[in-house]
C-alpha cells in the first residue's frame, strides 16, 4: 500500500490487483457500499464509459455534480472537471482516478499571467471556458462550456465589453457566431489543434457522403470545412438525428464509442491528426483506467481538494452559468 506522500508524488494508487477479480462487479459493489456515483466524460476509455452512472459533456457533468445525492463522486475525467464538481458540492468527497490527469488548455492559462491580462481591461466582463483551474474561475464573472458559450455571450447586453479565455479557438468561433468583439486569451487544446486540414480533405474525398463534424476547440481552417460544430453532446446528438450514415469526427476519439452504441448501423471515422496516427486521443483523459478507477473507489483516494476561499469565489460564476443554462433549457 502506498503512503499518502507516495500517492501525492505518483498521483494514483498502484497497488497490485488480483487478476481474477471482475473489476466491473467489484466497482458496482464498491459504488453501493460507499454510496458513490461515477461521472464520466465522453473522452474516457470505453470500459469506463460503460461502468459510469452518467456520461456527458462538461455542462452535463457539472449539472450532475450539482444535483447528485451520492456521498462520493468519482470523476472519470480531468482535474478541472473534478475541481468543478468539488466547487459545486464541497461537502462531498470527490475522487479522480489519476490526479495527474490535467489539461493542456487549462495549463495554457496560468492564473498569475491571466490576472495581469485581465487588469489591462478593467471595464471588461470575464467569461472563462470551464477548461481552466479553480483559481481562474475565481477571477471570472461567468463560466461557460462549449455547449452554452454562444448563448452566454448573447445573454449579455450588446455593448458589454468581454474578455474570453482560455481557448482562442472557441473564443474566435463564439465571436464569429455572435458578431461580438471579444478580447481573447491565446490558449489552445493540444488535441483539437493538431487535426490535419489536408488529411481531412483527402478523407472527405474518399467518403463524399460523410458529414464532417467538429468540436469548436478546433482551428478555424478545420471548422470552416464542418457540416456541424458542437460540444461532445451536440456532436453525438447530431449523429443520432442526422440521416447520413457516415461521419468524420474531429474531436477526441473516445466519443466514437457512444456514437457507435447509439447508431449501430452508421460508420464513424476519426479525423486524422497531422502526424502518422489514425486518430487523436487526449493523453490527459487517457491517464484514467478501469484499474485506477477501481483502486480509487476502494481506497477513497486520490481526493480533490480546493481551498474554501477559492470554492466560494469560483462557485459564483459557475452557478451563473448553470442558472443561464437552466433558463435557456440547455
Ligand atoms: P465538451 O465535452 O464540453 O464539449 O468539452 C470537450 C473537452 O475538451 C473536454 O475536455
Ligand atoms: Fe484538455 Fe484538450 Fe484533453 Fe479536453 S481534450 S482535457 S481540452 S487537453
């Protein structure tokens, strides 16, 4: 068994697991025993998606975290998502199977530098994409996700000056959709920035009837080619409602598991990145495994902690987002 110090260095528990155990059964038993709920993002490996109580995009996951009556939330996602759950449910124990499951987009916006940036625009409101640290949220006026960013900007008066961070691609997309002049932080997601426009064009030629769908964290050149742009839930719903039978999907490839489950007769092709790989996985999301999830539920570790002063400040802009989303029926 690891000591707490070792666990903190490693970020996850690595005690040996009896290979004869059926981890699906064990996780189900532990969930009941501890009154725990497993919330998983679509970018998790298929086994984790299959054992989860709720799978969703960032908005859906925060809505679930705010309303669950479980004592323990196991967050199968990345650090900023688990932090958001802790901020919304500070009295609950929030576990992340691997504490080192971070986010390149969140890392691209260090709070100290953002503070200097924000101070240059004292008359601007700060909207931050949920993919950022709790400290950054604590400096914000409203949080948003990719499924409500456009509507949140539109809910503000037309003459309201706005800083949008940390994702420059989502920010530019929202600015185009709303016609607003947003001041953008220059951050990006490593997964969504490496799709290859040329390889996608070739794929589209080979599959002329396929719909090309993309997440708004992608670069403008990729979004310009898209038949549909949306959050992970938006993309999934589009594949269900649209009558096309082939889709080229420009986001992390974990979502394809749900697309295939919901549409067994349709074909999903991951959009290729600008390297020799066929698809594009998020190395942070994929740090979580079924084994780590089992050990974290069994040991009640690693646990997410957020200082109370940050929780109190960060909660306000997240709740504003949830209120606006509820009013708009999102
Ligand atoms: P959504 O699931 O909210 O679309 O976000 C995608 C993402 O990058 C999460 O890290
Ligand atoms: Fe962060 Fe991009 Fe991974 Fe999402 S896909 S967790 S934005 S690095």
